[in-house]
């Protein structure tokens, strides 16, 4: 079992348990953000993977100590860590009373507070591509929801956060946009 210190180490890479016989990878980033990658394997074995060459499926702000059932191994010595810039655009509440949902750009703190508002009010009609592309800023700590999102992508190619339906009740998930990659696909 991973320790709390390991789980909170910035830039550590973890094996992610999705279900028996299916694993993926995640990397912790600054201020509790975690990147989940488009790479899957039937074993939690990742020797030789360079995360700089693997697409990021999504980035969540996480309560990492609540993810002990999800993050099952430390992979720092086997995997080359992602050094690409951390995603800085997020969907969050905007306006003085949080009455609007917009797109903001986080500063170097990667905090969802007091950031540059790029679009003050997102609408389905004008911003569906943004709603499909960027993540909601809320804290994610539900292991089953993360596992289900990864599993759905693995099975269908659809990368979608169901919690966006609470923000945009009429939104539909995007079409399949990527092919799930296995470790074998990656290494060949």
C-alpha cells in the first residue's frame, strides 16, 4: 500500500487499478492535480514507457489520499515522467456570486481561485467544443467514478466526465475521439 507521503509527492507516477486485468498510469502534478493517460495494460507493469509520448486523457484536482484503491503502485523508477506543461485551463464558476460557469486560465499556483477569465459564460450553443475538451475544477476523490471513466474510454473511446451534466444538463458526450492505447501498442 502506498503511503500518504508517496501519494502527495509532486510528479510521481502511479499504476492505476481500473478492474482485474486492466491498469493505466497517472502522474501527480502541482497543487493536487493528477493527469490520467491513454495507456492501458493487463498487468501493472510499465517498464520503458515515456509519458511525454502518451496523450493525457484528463486532468483532475484530486484528494490523493482518498485514492488508495485506485493508485496501487509507484512507477517512478520504471516510467519516464511527463514534463509537458500542466493543463492550465479549466471550467469553473465565474462572477462575484459564482452565478456563471466559464473557462478560466489558472496561474502558476494551479489554484481555481482568482484566475484570468477567458470566457465568462459558457453556453452549449457557442462553446460545446470547450465543454467537451476542458475539465471541471471540482475536487475529485471518488475512486469508482474515475475507474468508470477510464473503463468507458477503454471500451468505447469516449472520454467524458459525467459530472458535467450537472453544470450543463442538456450536454451530450462527445463522439469517440481517440483510440485507447495498450502498452504493447505504445512499445511497437
